[in-house]
């Protein structure tokens, strides 16, 4: 028991403060990638349009049938956020993400 306890403490000491994701589903991988990016916004968006974006990056469902994914450098994703009845259209590039528009239902 002493060895296990010591091992748990050592593992926590070496690996305890890391952001480790265990989900490999496509929806979760795209949302995780978007959360790491610096966002820029279209000029015609109002500040109230962007409300809920951070929360949507945690809980939204990506509509892959409408999304434009291909061989280009940037992919366009449609994030359906049911709680606020909004769809965020985001262009995801290598180092940045660009909020193109917000569609309200």
C-alpha cells in the first residue's frame, strides 16, 4: 500500500497539471482544436452575436454534413448550439480561427 501511494503521488507530481483529453470522437476533436486557437471576427458581427461562443465551444454539435472539409488549408465548420438556438460558422485554419457569421433559428 505504501508503494502504491508513493506511486500515485509521483505520477501526480509529474503529470498532474496537464490538459489531457481522452475523447477521440470527431466532434470533440474539432471543438478541442478550436478552443486552442486565437479567434478573429467578421466586421459585420455585432457584439451580442458572439455571446455564448466560449460556451458553445464546450457543448456545441458540429454539423459535418454542412461543413466544408477538404484539402484546403482552412475548413469551415457549422457549430449548432441548441441551448441558445444559434449556429456559429467558423473557418478553422492552422493557427487561427475566424468567426464568419452567426445564424439564429
